[in-house]
């Protein structure tokens, strides 16, 4: 079973489109969750990060990457999806 990739964003954040383009460029399927309008998604993000970081947050399997940290994101993709 393939691990889910969830992206928790604030729609007006400049990083939102950058993250979506970056993940799409990696050929990944991912779900985007708008934490501004979706209370459930906001709660899920807070639980996943234990409140340690704010949007944007990328969740791959059980691993979290806060913001567009390309090096950490690439390492997480390699460990979790390959």
C-alpha cells in the first residue's frame, strides 16, 4: 500500500504553489488541505505536528516536513516512498 502524501496549506501563502509545483515535479500524487477553511484538516495538521510548526506542512506517511525544506523533503520522499 502506497503511503499518502498530505499537504496542509493556507491558500494565500506564497509557499503553497511552490510546494504543489515541487511535489508535482517529483511525480507524486498528493492531497491538498486548506487549513483556513477546513477545521478538520487544521486539527489533523496540529495533531501531526504536535503544534510544532504552522502551514505549509507536508505529511508523508508518518513523517512531517515543515515548510518548503527541499533537502528534508527529498530525504523524506526517498525514505518513505522508494
